[in-house]
C-alpha cells in the first residue's frame, strides 16, 4: 500500500475512533440522566402524588425527550466560539451529578 493510502486508512481509523468515543460518551450521559431522573422521581413524585416508580430505561427515554424539547445550545455555541471544545463534554457529565446533589439536598429538607 502506498503512503497516501496508508494515510487515508489511518485518518479513517482515527475518525471512526473519535466517532465511537463520542457515541459512547452520549450513551453514558443518557444513562446518568436516566439514573438521576429515577432518583428524583422516587424522592419527590412517588411520595407526593402516589405515582409508580420509574425504571431506568423509561427514565432515560423521558430524560432524552425532555432534553430534546427544552435544549438550549446558545451557551455551548458561545463557548465553542471562545475556543473551549471541552464545554459540551463537561456539561454532559457534570450536569447529572450536580442535579442529583441539588435534588438530594432538597430531599433532606422535604422528608
């Protein structure tokens, strides 16, 4: 194989690796959001309204639907313009944990 062919194949392999990495990050983020929704639902909605608990797959679906409907990309786009490519990744992983922490603190005052 020529050097040009090897470079093309190497570029494709790197591109696929990056693609799979970000798809994996998205899946992990969705699972984290579903887990947080299950916890918040069981802490606040079940005892208040007597509704049944959510399963994690159902919570993931609800969280993805809510995120899709209410997403605001203006802050992420502004951060990209300022040169921070890590902002979407940090937001995707930090947000579920911060929401869970805040929800747990609120739950301590409700119970």
